[in-house]
């Protein structure tokens, strides 16, 4: 579902982090918010997912204004850098938990869990606990749990940051495959330009709370609008 940030602003006390940001993520698109640490990527994502309330502007999913809705009412799937799986639950219980909270019947939960486990390819791990999984496996579980309620949008904040180099590479293409197969609209927050380039349809590059350029990876690489963009992409003029 299309995501629209319309004049979005966010301050913490007197600190203005984002001012009047406009951004549209098309239905089915995967967009990267790319920029150095502290530029406001997570702040923006948290506002989209409903953890932070904007101090100005609106956030729309499709035509629905969700600005004042709490996270639970927005139908978003979220994966953060730390997987935050429930350690005492099995993989199957972790994945099914959002449906259990909703009051879904156990037989239906089981069916949905099986189907999503197939999608993220962890059908063989259902009885294990998080401590018995590798980082990549834990991240697949977190993805499955984020997707189980068939959210309108998927929000990923540095989802690969805790993985070693080999797993990071594998999970790049896995997350992209899953996003394509589900057709879900997604925002990926990252400070890693290669990740953004290899995983996303378009990149919005941020500096100090502003989007300085928004383009496809190829456009951005071939025609960086500013020295900052060029430098950040490792392709200085
Ligand atoms: P990024 O995700 O791009 O690294 P963040 O969005 O986390 O950056 O942070 C952007 C800026 O907003 C930083 O200067 C940070 O210190 C500030 N900030 C983020 N969250 C809070 C908060 N809860 N209270 C005060 N300042 C915050
Ligand atoms: Mg961040």
C-alpha cells in the first residue's frame, strides 16, 4: 500500500530532527532511506510505524490518514536491528504470537504459521527456541512474525546490522525475494550504500534530516545531484 509523508516534521523538545519532509513510496515498492548515522532515518521510520507521533504534517497509508493512529491500529510489520524474539517461546509460538494476541483460533494460527514459515524457509525450525538459532535464522523468524498479520507495509530498520558478512549477503537477497513474492510496500533504513543499491527499487538519501536526492540506484550512481551524494555512494565526481 502506498505510503505518503506529507510535510512530516519531528522534533524532540527544541531539537528539530526532521522538518517538512515529503516522501511517497509507491504500492509494491521497496525504498531505502540511506544516510549517515544520526541523520534521522530511524526517527522517520518510527513515525511511519507509529512509535513516534509527528510534530507536524501527516502520514498516509493509501488514502487513509494514520497520523494519529497507534502502531497496533496501522497494520505494519516491523523488523529492527535486534530481533527481539520472545526467548521462552518456540519459533512457531513466536511467529504466531501476533495472531494469538488478536484472538485468532489456534487451528487458523497453525495454518498461517506454516504458510509464512514456508515463505521465509524455516519450516524445519518450528520447535526450536531463539537461543538455538543462528543470527540469520533469528532474523528469518523476526521477518515471519512481522509478516504473519499480512501487514500493509513492512518497515525494516538496519535489519542486517547484527549479522556477519556472509549472512548479510545471503539475507540481502532473501529479504528482497520475500518482499517481491509478497508484493508488500517496504521501507529499508540503512547506512550501507551497497545494501540500499542492491535491495531497493529507489533510494532516498538523507543528510541532517533532509532528503537530498531520491532516485533509482542506477540514476543515483550515474547522476549524483550533490557532492555529498556522490561521496556517500563512493563515486566522487
Ligand atoms: P539515524 O537512524 O539516521 O541514525 P535517528 O533518527 O536515530 O538517526 O536520530 C536522528 C537525530 O535525532 C539524532 O541527533 C538523535 O540524537 C536525535 N534523536 C533521536 N531520537 C531521539 C529522542 N527520543 N530524543 C531526543 N533526540 C532524539
Ligand atoms: Mg537508526
